[in-house]
C-alpha cells in the first residue's frame, strides 16, 4: 500500500518521513442480543491478526465496529486504533464512518453489512478511495419454507450481495465458493484470500500428541463430561437447527448399543436445545449437550473423532482446529470444507445420517486409520497460509488498488 503521497520500500514499508498509509477496517456481523450488530468471533480474530501484521508493516489501521468494551479490549496490543459506531441507527453509523474515513487511503470491510456501511459512507467522498471487502461467509438463506417472507428475505439478501460486490474495488473471498459467489454477484475483481484464524488452543495436551495417546482415556476434561472409559465424539456449534445436530443425533442411533457406547458431546447453546434434548431422552441416545463452553476447542483436541455434520457458509473453525490438533474429522462435503481439508478427513454427503454413522463406525473400528488421519490432518494444517502470509497478501492488494486509484 503506497503511503500518500510518497513511496514504499520493496519490502512494503513506508519510506522514512512519509505519512503512514491509513486503512480503515469496518466490522459488521449478525444481530446481537441488544439489537445492534456484532462480528463473529472468527471475523474479529482475523481482523486482529491483520491489524497486527499491517501495523508491523507501517500501515496505520483504524477498526470501526459497534461499541463493545470486550471487543475493544481484544484489539489492545495490535497497534490499531478503535472507533465505535452507533449501533441503533444505520444513518448514524454511516455518518460516523464517513467522518472516520475522511483521511483514509483505503477502506477494508469485513462481511455484507460492513460492506454496505462502507459503500454508503464512501458514496459522498470526493476522489477515488478503494474499497476492499472480505467475504468470510455467505449470508444464511431463509429457513426453507416457501413463504412470502422467506422469498422476500432471500431477494433482499441477493440485492445486498450485488450492491456490495459491485461497489467494491476488490472482493476477497476466504474460499473458492465465496469468490465464485462474488463474481456471480457482479464483482469487478474477486480473489481468493484465505483467512487463517490464530491458533486458539485446540492443540494436543502435553504428552498426547499422537492418536494412540489420545485413545488412552483418563484426562480431566474427558472425565468431566463422562467420557473416561468410552470413545468421545465432539461437535461444536450453536443449537439453532442449522448446524446438523439433528443429523448427528440420527446417526448416533447406530452406535447407541455398542459396549461401551461412544459419547457424542455437543458444545453450544441456542433455541434448539429443548427439542434436541427431547430427542436424546426419548430415543435414549448416547449424546450429551454441554451448553456454551469456553473450553470447547480444548475438548475438541481431546476427542477421538470430531464431527462437522452440516454445511459451512465459510471456512470451518471446527475442521481447522481438528486438523491442527490431529483429531480425525468426519465432515459434510460442502461449503469450504473439502477445499480446506483435502484428503485429510472423511467427507460425507451433507445431511446424510446413514453415511455419517457409517464413517464414524468405520473409524471407531480402525485405530490405525484414525492415527493416519490424525497425522494427515496435522500435515495438511502446516500447508495453510499463516497470519504473516495473509498480512503480506492483503498488503499487496492494498498497494495495487491504491496505486491504481492514484493514477486515475
């Protein structure tokens, strides 16, 4: 990214004495409990990583999102400035963002809502200011019922995708699927830019780095959820009817009569909990709903098998952390998962409980295959771009689009 109005060294750092180039990052997200909008933990982690990498390369970074003290605190030490946007009114948020962007060399929005806010804020700005938009995941479609409300929701979503894609100078998609979606929506320039989430702690505990060690029961974490003398399967995700938990429960019928019966532990909370618990009780399924767990990814690292039973709208954090930890993964072959895992996981058709059950039973009966998958997962994870690689890639995009804007 070229500092205005001067030059950069070959390494991408501003020349001595030049004004640091200013990149404004905008985070949107989904609706929060207080009626405002909150970025996902994955998106926030990616922006923190970018902020560290970009400021280390001489870029001035300002992060704009809704007021959230915990979120603000999480950017401490990244080198980025933090500005809260009003959350109750879109007009107020746009006005505040327009003021922040007054001296920006480039705006980088993360997600659909953030992209729309940025496009509106830049609409009255004189002179070309490049807008980069990262698509981390596609918005969810309606629940699937053929209602007018669902049709209207899907139409509005498509129109917003088109508006943001066409407003962006460049759309960065975290998966090939998202890049293709951006092109279909009219993006002038859409590119693949994986967004690795910093290591979150889902690594094998000391002394348990291989699959054989993981198979030995007895850890405190496993004991706490009742999986000391039985295989442990882990799924992580909100209980909202969209994460494939019903499919996993149906698959659990296939192993409920084994001795000992493997335990499927589900970390997550949501409005679907009551219905899922009813099924577990009525069908006597070996499943335990753990609720919200801050140590969910640590538990995942303790599992014998990780499950990702449904479609992911973007990169799967569960798949990512399972492979990093060397935990065999059975996942739905959809979204960005196949691209992420390659041959280092067992992929099954999305929503197919029989295929899911068959894959799990096959792995439970074959310790050698589990060990091989665990090793393949760790090897695959080492091929993913790191935080520094991603910061360098993004900085290259910044430099390209700001130079092009300066020449117009």
